[in-house]
C-alpha cells in the first residue's frame, strides 16, 4: 500500500551524497555571490583610481584576509566535489562514492590548511 510521507521528513538527507549535493549547490551560490562582488570591485576602476584605491584599502583589512580563507575553502570544496560528481557520473564511481567523497575532501582540506597558512601569514 502507498505510504504517505510527511512534508518535513528529512530522513533522505542523512546520506553523504545528499549532503554533498546540498553543499555543492550552496558553495556554488557563494561563488556566484563572490564573482558578483569581484566584478563590482573591478567596475570601480571606471570611477577613478581614488575610488578603486579606497575600496582596495578597505578590502585589504585583516577581516577580509580571514574571509579569503573561507573563500579558499569554498573554492576547494566546490572543485573537489565537482571532481567526485564527474567520477560518479562518468566512471561508475557510485559504488564507492562515499570513499571518493572522503578522500577528495581530505585532499581539499590539506590544500585548504596549507593555503590558509600562507594567506594568514601575509596579514599585515
């Protein structure tokens, strides 16, 4: 017989693949936001070098360096999860998708830690 499910039943989302899908979409939205902000900052060049220098001095503050660490993590997660998606879709990786996910995220984490150290050591 047909079993009716509740609207708020999130038991499907307890799987690694589901969470990877959700986080991949959220990281993609975050990257779209960053690209929009980046284009806006570059657009300030059309308003003169003084305006651009003012914004760049603001963006070179230590707060934004720490935000760059987060951006670096989002970029790495999105990239390595994208590689996992390609492996799962085109190379029959669905049988080991959890292992592939954890392996690629571990590699991304090592790269994030290394890059974050470099970014943080360059804070004035």
